[in-house]
C-alpha cells in the first residue's frame, strides 16, 4: 500500500512538472511570436506610409505637349483618343490624299486634253447624265463610309462609363478653377506660371500652371465644365477632349488615362485679351500617390476626410 501511495505521489509530481513546462514553453513561444508580428506590422505600416507620398512629376518631352515643327496629332493616351487617331490615320487621311490626287490628275488631264491647241473646234454639248450621276454618288458613298465610325466615336464620347472621380471645372478670365466634389470639396485655381518658374520645373512655358489637376491613373474622370463670365473651352489634345465652358450651363466630358505623366492643353475659345494665357495642366499619377495628394490638399484646406459612414449620410465618429 505504501508503495502504491508513493507511486501515485510521484506520478502526480511528474504530471505537474510537465504541465508547468508546457505552460512555460507556450508562454515563451507566445512572446517570441508576438514580437516579430508586431515588428512586421510596424514595418509594413512604415513601408505603406513611405509608398503613399506625392511628388510632382516632371514633363516628358514629346508626350502631352507640342513639339517644334510637329505636324501630326499628339500621341493619344485615352481609349477615345486612340480610336479617333486610328480613324484619322487609316480613314480620313487616305480619303483626303486620294481625293486630292484624283482632282490633281483630272486637272492635269483636262489642261492637256482640252487645251485650245488640241481642240480648235470646241464641243457643243453641256450635259453628261452618266458623269453627273457618278460624281454625285461617289462623294455620297464616301460620306457614308466616314459617317459610320464617326457616329461610333461620338457615341463613345457622349456616353461615358461610370465615373470614379468627378471634377468641376470653371473658366474665368483668364484662368481655370477646379473643385473635387468627391473629396470634400478640394478646390484651387490654376494660373499660368512665368518663364523662370516653368524652366525650374522643366515644363514648357505658356503651358505650365501653378497648380496642376492631379488624377489617378486607370480611373474614369468626369468633368463638369462651366464658365463664370464669358465663353471658354477646356481642351486637352492628348486626351481628345474639347468641351465648351458656357456661363449658366454645365457641359460634361470624361477621360481615362492609364499612362502616368503630365499633359497640357489650353483654352480653345476666344475669350478676351489674355485668351492665349490660360493653359491646362493635368498630372496623372498612380493611385497611392493620388491618395497622398488628396490627404495633403485636405490638410492644407482644413477639410475633414470623409469616411464610408460619412459618405453614406451617417454622422462621423
């Protein structure tokens, strides 16, 4: 009996010791696992914060701006612009060149064939039914061929997809005002910079502005365009966008650009003595940099960032 009691006590002591050792190991393992996890989380936060910074881009020569002695359209960076550029290069230009060569050939042939020296006795007829039908039907057919892709292009321009970002654009004499209606009403004016500041930015003079329109790459941007005084026109050739700004009326345009960069345009409606001095500068950046720019502008303008609850109408916490 004594032996059995001693064995039971010994077994209990062994089990208690093992349980204590397991608790100690688990505790040490927990502490050891928690520290690296917290360090990893902290490193991830630092990396995310470092990535989400905004720095103005420097313009790329030949992209988004005119070039000396350039005669072609600017490279297009939107789906609408690419569609229009294909239509110009593969339809309109061949038609124009073909018609020009045909008219030139007919003119030369007429001069040589029907000159006075070759025709001492002039013809007396004045009509040719087949010829008149031909030169009426062929131009009509050419117009129909051009009309089909033209209507498709117009439909795509004026039936935009759902917008990811909406910007109100207001034309003034002689600068542009912008408001980001989806981001708490961030607003600013864009005024042309002088020659020295444009050179410091590496930007083209007469096209750079003190504040650029910053938008995220790969997102659909809707523009609500109006004017405060006289007619203006918001035109940006690389986006294939040109929309009149009319006082008392809001016109709509849109674009979607996947390629980050700086793109320039100008007012394209004669609006007064400084009409040639109200440029447009749009900067397309990756989405994280755009979010950083939004946070920076909201902080500078004292705007409280909107949460999902605030945007849905619920009171902010």
